[in-house]
C-alpha cells in the first residue's frame, strides 16, 4: 500500500525495521471525532426541536397579543416530539455519517418522519380529547418552523461534514496499522483512517502468505506501542490467513489496547452479512428476509390503515365510476384477473372493467395507445388510474400491499421471467398498488426487453432498500405521477 504522506510518522518493513520517516507538521483539527458524529447529529436535532418549540410559542403569543408564554408546555412538547422523531429517524439509519452526506435522502427522511410524528400526536390528542388544553395555533407554527429549521440544519451539517472529510479535519487518536496489503496500492484502510482524523503512528507489513509467522513482528509492534500514546491497533488482512494471524494476536494480548481486525479479500464479503446463533454454532445469513417480523407488522399496519381510509375517502369516486361503467357498456363492473404475487402464488386482482373484453388466460395482449378494446369510460379510468382503486380490497385481504412491485398477469409473468434476469426476485415481497418503478414513469405496457429490465431494476432497488419512510414517500409522490399521466393508456 502506498501510504507515505504527511500523516505517517513511522513506516516499517515486513521484518519490522523502521524506514525512519519523521513526523510531519500536524494539521489543525476540529475537536470532533468521526465516531461521535451520530451522537452529535442526534443532540443537534433535539436542540433544534427544543428551540423551534420555544420560538413557536413566542411568535404565536406575540402575534396574538398575549404576554405570558407557557414555556413549560413548549419544553414538554419538544421532549415528546424529539423522542418520537429521533427514534424514528435512528431506526432507519439516517444518522450514520455516510447517510448524512446524502442531502436528498436526509430531507426526505426528515420530512416524512416529522409529518408522521405530528399526525401521530394529532391522533393521540383527538383520542384522549385533550385538544382544549393545547394551543392549535402554536402547534401549527411549531410544525412548520420545526420542519424548516431541521431541513436548514441538515444542509449545514452536510456542508460541515463534507468539509471535514475532504479537509481531514476530524480529531482522532493514534493508531498502529498492521497490514498485508502491498504499498503500491493506493487508498485502502490507511487512506480512510487518515481522512477520518486518525493519526497512524506506525505501519507494519505482514510477511507474504505462506511464509509463516515471525515472532519478531509482534516484538516490534509491542516495542513501538509500549510507552507511546497509541490508542488502538488495527490489522488489515485476508481472513484466509487466520491461522497465521492467531499467533500474532496471541502475542499482542499483553497490550492494554483494543486490536481491531479489518478483513480484505473475497472472504471479507461474508463477514459483512448479519449473523445469528443456532445453538453453539454461529450462522451467517447469506440471504436475509426482505422484511423482518417487525417490518412486516409495520407495513401491514400501514396497509390496513391506508387502504381503509382510502376506501372511505374515495367512496363517492368509486360510486361514480361504478355508475359510469354500468351506463357506458354492457358487462360486469369489476374485472378479475389472475396475477402472480408473493412467492409466485397466484391471486385474483380486482380492477374496474375498462375494456369490452375480459382476457385472463395463457395469452393476453397488453393495452396499447388507441386500443379499440378500451371503452369510452375506460380510457378516462385508465389515464387517471382510477381503474386500479378496487385493488384496495386486495390490500385489505392481504394479497397485495399499498407499495410494492406491480403484479403482472400470469401469462406476462412467465414471459418476462425469460426476458429479464433476476425477474423472479420481485416475488420476494407482496405486489403493490403503486411502487418505486411507477413513480419513476414505469407505467403501462412493457413492449421491449429494455423496458422490462428497467422496471425490474427499480423494483429490486425498492426491495433491497425498503423502509417505512420509503413507502410513505412513494405514496405521497404517486398522486403527482398520476397527474402527469406518463404511459397511461
């Protein structure tokens, strides 16, 4: 590894002989460690929410002409909102430093979590019938001001974090690096440590694989660490060399410092997988469930609440569509067709009838522009996606979800499975009324292999990156996509 730069004090060859590099002039560091970023971001959120609550009370009281603001209620409200907001955001890993650098994801996560918290609190206030004890005006000001301040804070935090990483401004402890990576390789662990503020006081190269364990190497490491300000020893090596490394680690046990192993090479990929105990054995989960039990429960609650509210709210529209279909053309109001669902199970999907024909079998022709099979009312229903609304009943009975890969007819499913690689992976979750592919314009027919592949890519990304936030974001963006009417015919 080619890591001889201003942050390297001592370089050591494979047999432990130092190359004699003098420590360079230290850069000015910020008093923040990289591992403290998550805690700092959480504290900043709590402080921002508390400040927004106090300011909202002041602003509302000044506007209403009152002179005795109740700061006790403001602080109490901020504590409750902070606890809910931070818990929700942290559960989705949004406080990780790598996530804090992605501003678009941060703004979306903050917006959805903030809206969810206030909707939850509004429902709780209504259920407990304590609305008369709270100021509705101050609450609205708090919601708007808090959201604006949290987004502004995320922008500032992202800017500072990017500057700290690029400028190597993080403070950090002194570490010793033991590695089997060649010095000709650029980047790697040494470069990462330096960028995150760690000071590499020495580097020791492991002997080539198969050459055996050198007792002199551990002696040189111990000699360097003893009496120094080293806080940690980091070892970067291929896990295939574990039999050799165990002897070195046994010698290093005399040091009162943590020794951290950073795996490299093909086997290291397995160590990034989650593990669980099976009796006395440790199992590596090579493929996890798309959703955990808790995640499935949360998604199901969202489906039941969302579908139930949608059916109640849209009942006048559903009644109007029913009447229009009945008056426009002969035939049933609802159209049922076999679709492929979770784990390849077929189920009957419900739609408003939009065609003169009722195709459901081994051969089905996809709808196309100016299709003569589509009725007059059907054209309007398909363009506005109102024909899909009866699938809310599929959501209620559990065969579908509000958000997920769109289900295709069994005939098309068998066809697409041969055209698009990894197409079958879509069946790892329930199909949805809307999805990540649909809000990116993948609606309507799929006449080419490229269009199928594109839709599958979006669907697989959704499965791999699922979160409750993502579902809420897709649901909020779906009406906008419906109004755009891309590929809807």
